[in-house]
C-alpha cells in the first residue's frame, strides 16, 4: 500500500513532541502520525511506501521521525523533495528516501524500486540497516572508499 501525503509534512506530524519521549523503535512506531493520521500505526504494513509532495520531513531535526517510520516497516519514502536533515537521517538509518515525481502515484499502485538506480552510498546503508551497522560490519576505511566512489 502507498500512504499518500501532501507537501510540508514536518517531523512533528510524524512523531509529535508530546509523545516523543523514548528512543525505543517499537514504541516510536506506535506514535507515527498519531495526531495527523491516527490509524496509520495500526494499519501500516511491512514494505508499504510513503508517497509525498515537496519538503517531506521539514521542521525539527528529530531522528525519531525516521526511526518510527522504519520501525513501522516503511520500505521507502518517495517525495518530490525532502528537508535536508530528514534526508540525511534517512541515509544514516538506512531508510530509502527517493526523490521523484509523485503526483500520479495512487494508494494501490504497485511500486518497484530498481535499487541499481539508487546512489551506491544509500544502497549500501539500506542493505546494512544504516551507518552504524555498516561501520560495525565494514569499518571506517570501507565507508571512506564508498564516499569516494559517489
């Protein structure tokens, strides 16, 4: 399923501050969009997509917004554009954030991501679950080499 959102979806809509009192991913998943789309956390399924307009993830730099979406099972977020810090948090945590045209994607459209067209750095971090797991598995030198390739 594709969850369709508009423009300027900020991190406070994803994980509202008054509920954002833990770093536990499972608990954060329970509060994802709790005030904006109250049924989201109860009905989202593994490998669902978020489809959005411009400036997805704007607002504060709270990493918990990405943690919550990843813990909900979101496979990728496809948006016309992302707030820079949110995009970086996606990279750090290994959640695919793909910039693309979204206006013709509907809730039931099938989406297939050609991982070969995703930047190599993002692909590697997605495959290993984020920058920390990548570094634990491969070491700092491998990350430097990966950065130099991109």
